[in-house]
């Protein structure tokens, strides 16, 4: 099976293997790590040193496995086969217990203090493994292989598909989303990208595709996400349930059903199987974007590897090889999954609703980077839950220092460019204002309110909108010659104002950027500031203090302590160009934490 063979097996096949050599090298390294810790068990399996044909030992090796609900039935069937056929690992039977559990739910359960109650995890996408590693602060979650693949596409009910020109007309992601969102009759739906890998991967592709159009590409991406958010389902199973073949797409009205949805090929396969087959009048038709369909890649992750016994490690690797044998591959194909490293099976595509000349076999997108996914999720969070942000920028003299490798640009220059880029990610419903600070900028005060916080779509005095006013104000920011850093008084004043003007239903935050420690001897003390922030923080009206230390002179510990006291988080960036990404990451992380609370 290519990627879940042992390291010296060569992956073969054509279209199913276009994922790239980089990922195969990563998997090989991860697998090698697992093998080393497991005492070389899987290598022994490959060479035939372990006996899998002997009768079971008196006691079986138990292996607890959690799998994504869509693939769990196949995994459980293979586990049943292992028991029925008395397939052994090192002479002992394998008792694999399979539990179906949502991938986002499992990823969220990982913390620095958690101890998973399972040894192996098969989520629907590798992005959940990366998220689990980030949440636990641990690198002990190791991907040893991949079980299946399924590309993410756009499914359309027959009338909607015909209006979009299926199957002969092909689209990029941006063109598909734009076409589906511009016509109310097409009613585009998606699972929530915060909880769905298919939704998040598609959203990332839509954003990237929109950006490739140039000009207002970033704004177009946010606009498409805004329209998509109006018909979002909690999970992949729910988005499929919004499809109603009896509900004509010509009946737009106030219907909550969808005529087009973002989903995996496997989900379309299952839907069509339940509605008369892929050729039936009510079956979905699939559009595969010509700029690349991202893949659900079903990684086989060892999550308790360091604490597993040798027998458990060997059983885990033995079960992985079993998932790659011909019987398991047939079972996967029977449920609509592609086999990694193998040519695309046309019957699967046809049953799922795909047809030539849709590029179902050739247009496979490279996996998005963690940063691209973070940016997409940040845009989504901002889009779905409008934000109310007061941006507070350090204007002390040290912001004039040159940033290494930036062609002589100052910290302020690079900071402004990053803020202007971040501004494009916000919609007209978001509220943003701007302060700057140094020392004694406004009489005895260390700060100035440059632009009051207001909706970006609101008209501004003198013409234009709040967005255009902010754009001009960001561009005009300048360091104050010889100005010191009046951090503490400014932080308290901004947080007090954000609390007193709290907007219900929005993500409320103060975004504070500073490149130094407090230098105002007449200000409130650090201890008093922390105490006041604790007093002001109201769980019923949460305002997050996002504090970003810019450059090596900033006091990271000070920034983090202040941010935590204000119900937020502190971050360190050495390059001001990273500010945009940090703001998005903070909004995603803190917004999700508020939602869970």
C-alpha cells in the first residue's frame, strides 16, 4: 500500500500517489522512529521472522484504536477478521478494539496533561495529528503510515450540477465557490471548518485560489467565506443531511437545505449508495477543481507509543500491515475510499458522482502548510463571528530600528505592512479601531486614540469608510523620536475602554503591539496592572488581551503575564512581518476557548 508499507517498500501507482515525495519521506522517517522504539518488530514482520500463521497464544494482545466515523466500519471489519482468522503478532492474537470518534473531538482532547485512553488513532486528516501535537506540546504522536485517501470536491444535486455545466465545465476553487455563492438557487453548504477537515481544506484552497486572481483576491476569499458561513453545518454528516433530492434547487426561499455542498469523494459515494447509486436521478454529481483537490489522508498515528509494551507496539505495526493487505484494500474500496499509492479506481469515482472530463485523477492539491491552514481558520473565525478589536501600536523611538533582511525597512514599516495585510482579512461587519502609544503623546497621557473603534463598512467623516480611514491611519503611523514605551498605563486604558464598550455576539479583544518594556517611571506598576486586569476581566463579557512582543528588546515574560491577566495570550515575534499570522492565530485560539467555555 505504499505509504503504510514498511520503509523499504516503494510506493507505486500514478494518480493516487501524486501527494509527493516529501510526504513519503516524512512518513518513512516517522515509521523508522516507531520501528526503532518498538524493537524492530515491524522489520521482523516484513522479513518473515515473526510467525503470523501459528495458533493464538493463550492471551491476546489488546490494542485500543480510535478512528474517524467514516472509516471506522472498515477498520472494525478488519479487526473482526483478525480475530476470526486468528491472525497473530509474534505468536499472540490481536484483540483490536475500535471506537468511532470525531477527529476534531479527539484532537481537542489532547492537552499537556492528558493521557489518551487509546494507543492508535486514525483521524480523517493529518491536520488533526498536527493540532494534537500542538495542544499536547509533545512530539510522541507519530504517524506510521496512511490507511486511505479521499479527495475533497464539490457535490451538486442534478439540477444544480446542470446549471453549473457538469461534467464538461471545469472550475478553479475560487470559480466554483463564486458561481455557487452568486446564485441563491445553488445554496452552497459546508461543514464547519473549525470541526471538519474537508471544510477547512476546501476553505484553504478557496482562499489560495482567490488570492491567485490578484488584486482584491484576499477580500474575495473573505467574501466567499462570509457567504459560505451562512449555510454551515456542525459536522460532515450534518452537511450531507442538508441535501434533499426532493427539494428542487429552484425553490430558494428560506430553505435550509443545500443544493451544492463541499464534501469528500467518499462521503458522496456513501450518499449516492443510499440514494439509488451514482447513476440515479437523485445522485450527486462531483466537481473536482482543476487547481487541485485536497485529500483526506487517514493517517495511522501511534499516540501512546512511548508507554506501549513491546507486544503492543508489534501488534500495532502488525495491524497496520494488515490494513494494507488485498482484503482490506477491497473493503476500503467497497466503502468508497481510494488506496494510497495506487491508480484511481474509476468505479469508485463513478459511484461517487465523478465523470470525465472532470479532473478527478490528475488535479491533486499539495497538502496546505500548517500556516496556510491557520490563516484559513483565522479568516473563518473572523468571518463567522465578527470581531471587535482595538489595535494599540507602540510608537516609541525604538520602532525606527531597522529590521535585518528587510532592505532597510524599520520595525514600524514592517509592522504597518503586516497590519494592512491583516486588515484585508476582516469583513464590513467587523469593528476595528487604532491607538498608538509612547510617553506623553496626549498631554500627560501615553496614548492617543487615532481612529475610534467602529464597523469597517460604516461611512467615515470626510468620505470613504472606516476601512479606508483605518488604512490611511495604519499607513501614517510613525515612531516618535526619543519617545519611550508607556506600556502599562496604555494597556490599562485600552482594556478599560474595550470592557466598557463590549459588543455582544462578537469576538472582543485588545491587540497590543510593543517592542520594549515599560519605560514610564510615573505609570502604574506591573503588579498593580496585573491586579487591575484580573479585576476587570468578566467571563460573562470576555475581552481578550492579545499582547505581541515585537523584536528582541521586548520583555516576553512581561507581555505574557499581562496578557494572561487580561484573559488572553502573549506572543513573541522577532520579525514584524509575522504579526498578521500571530493575530489570526490568537483570534482562532482564544475564540475557540471562549466558545468552549
